[in-house]
C-alpha cells in the first residue's frame, strides 16, 4: 500500500494510491453528490453523472478517477455545479415527486442532493416524463415503483454480491428502462423475505416490502 | 377453444425445449437462442424465456433483461390482423403517433401487445416506403395511406364485419 498526497479544495490530503477519488473525498468529509457509487465497487459504472469534480480545469466523474500523487482537485466550481444540477434535474424530470406519501421522505437521497445543490424538486423548464405503471407488483414479496426509481443499479449490484447472480435486472432501454424482477421466476429460486438487500440499499425507496 | 390454445402452447414449448438443447450453454449463446425461438414461433413467451434461463443456468430476469433491450424481440404473439403503424420521418411529421394512439385506444392494447381474442396486434414500424401517403398504417399486408384518426374505427369495423360475414357463410355452408 502506497500513500499519495493530493489536494482537494486546497486541503492537503493523504490517501491510498488507486482509491476512487469519490471515496477519498467522502472519507475526508468533503461531500460530493452521488447516487450509483458503493464502497468497494471494482468498476463503478458512473451512470448517475452526479459525482463530477474538476481536475486541471476539466470535469470528470470522480468515482472513475483513481487517486494518484500530486492530484489537484476542486469539487465546488461553477462548472461542476452546473453539470450536477443538470444531471439532477434530468433525474427529477422522470421522478414522481410526491414526497408526502413516499416512504423515503426525509431520508431520500434525491431530497438530500437537491437541497445540497439548491435545485427545486420540480424543474420548471423540463417536461415530466413519467412511466405509465405506478407500481409493479409482479414479485411475490416486493413491490417496485418505476416512477421513484433513479436507475442507480445499486440493487442489482448488492444482489449479485450476495447471491452470486442478480435476481433483478435492468429491462427495456432508454427512457423506458426499468428494474425488473421478471415475475415468472420460481419462488424456490428466490430468497423471499430472507434477503432484503435491495430494499435496504435503495436510496429512494423504489423497492419496498409488500404491505 | 381454451384447450386447443393450451395444447398449442404445450407443443410450442416442447419444440423449444428440443431446439434449445442443440445450443451451447455459454452466455454468448443467449441471443442466438432467442433469435431462433423468435424466428420459429414469432415471439418469446414467458415459458420460453424460462426454458432458456434453465438451459443456460442463469436467472430468468437476466434473459428477460437482455431480450427487452432489443427491439427485434416481441413478447406477445402477433394477432391474426397485425397492425403496423408507421412512425418514420414523414409519418411522424404527419402525426402518425396520433394514429397509433387511436389504434391503441380503440383496441385497448399498447404497441407490442395483442388483444385477448388474438385478432389484433399493434406494432410501430419505421417507414414502409410510401412516404407520399403519410401517415400510413398496415393491416396485415394491406397498406392504408393518408390515414386519419376518424378512419381507424372504420378499418377495425370492416375487419369485424368481414369476419362475421365469413363465419355466417361458413355456417350456411355447413347447414347445406
């Protein structure tokens, strides 16, 4: 293990070489918005486009940057914030904002990030694109809410980690993408209520235990 | 009626099972298998997807995820009168999406689906090659140019009447 010195927002920081920059920021109490990253991911897929930071004047997704010596990073430039706000607004434009009735209310990552970036939950200049199906109840013990989901893929990741293969998956494509359990799986092949890894990891309560 | 459908399904599944057995069990075999099933049976039924998953020993949802990513796979059997609504550039400009919406509303199904009596299915296609007639819809092999929302009901009605007429004639034939 080799330690390297880098600077984040003019703060001198020591970190293990090769660590994801996002992780180093978070470990040093420098908050960078993020939705799809989890500690220990071998290859972060950088799909939420929120964890931008600026290195040498260029914005990069910090989860994909490996820490090296003499790196100079800024996490709070105007350029970075603009990218993050746009990315968040796109996410919100496909999100059914109904916080009052949402179980994630007050512990929701979207709310937290919107507050941090000072973005309204209902972006006015973007059209809302909601999916027709409000609840997918095809799974025997879980419910899925496509209009809450931010498609971060954390549920798929934890499921694969835990069971060796993922029992839920991205289905369809583009703006129609959803998480799907595909209800035709045999009950014996599912862990049922034993494992609620996906429910626990979901940042926006898009997967919940059936009431 | 239900029994014949059930028997057909069973026969289809049986043939899929034996066809799938000819393929390898690697992940790279997944799409060729799906293409083979679609080619022979025109769609991927839930049971077919499960059969493929069992053959490759991967979760069913993974097969479903891959299959739904591609436009070439359908998940409902085509109806006796497959309706194809063109949404190519010219038809798009001439509001082909409203024609599609009309068919969907009149039949109570979404594009890619089939009515429960298996009479109609709706599909969106990109250009059928007669842009001058935009917006265009195909019912079976027949091209209907210069479509208008008001023509949708008439089209469906005509098919319905033709069907009833054929049935009546058949019955009369039998009585003779």
